[in-house]
């Protein structure tokens, strides 16, 4: 028999569907998990990730805001919110959010990399370089992608290829 009140099962199915890029199914399973456990920041964060993947950015922001309402210091929710804000081209807000993530995870290369990309979008090549170099120091295995961004610091946004945003 199955227990419909077992939110971990709904979460697990949602996570599987998310990895399979079956976002509609993932979203419905995360919603079922939230129905059972509406106080889980993690569940709202994952629902936000699904909505972002569906390009439903305002729904994603709503879910991620709820996650942060429940747990103000959830760095994953804050990071995901930053990526949604970038998708909406709300770069100053994204940067503010990313710096909050950086406070929680100062040695996370992906955070430095994303901060560098946002600074580049905002036209601050110096700060972009600082964060790209920091990302390179923290995670040398991603050096090709990071070096590619460093090499393109002087390009205007329209000249970037798919590796930019």
C-alpha cells in the first residue's frame, strides 16, 4: 500500500522527473509534497527550479520567495532566485542576491562565476575579472569555461555566444 501523506515520496518522484526534464510531472509531484508539508523550504525551492525550467519565471520567483520566507538563510533558494532574476534581466537584484549567497558559501566557484557574469553584464569588467579569477582558483577543472569568459570581458553583450547568458 502507498501512503499519500508521505511527502518524501512525492519529493523523490518530483526529483526524478526533474532530472528527466519532465517538468510538468515534476511540478505536480512537488506540489503534492507541498500539500503534505507546506513548511518545507526545500520543497518550494525545487518547485521554483521546475518553474524556472519551464520559463515560468514569475511563478518561480513566487515559489522561491516562499522558500526564503520559510527559511531566510536557504542558500540554494537564494542562488536559484538569482538565476531567475538574471533570466528576467534584473541584474542589480540578481547581484544583491548573489552576494547574500556568497556570504553563506564563500568558496563556491559557481557563485563567483555567476557574479562575474552579472558584473560583466553591468559593464564592470574589473569586478567581473576579480570573480572569474576567484572561481578559477576555487575550481580549476572548469578552467576552459572561465577562461573563455575572461577572454571575452571586452566584448559587448551582443557579441557573446551561447556560453554567456
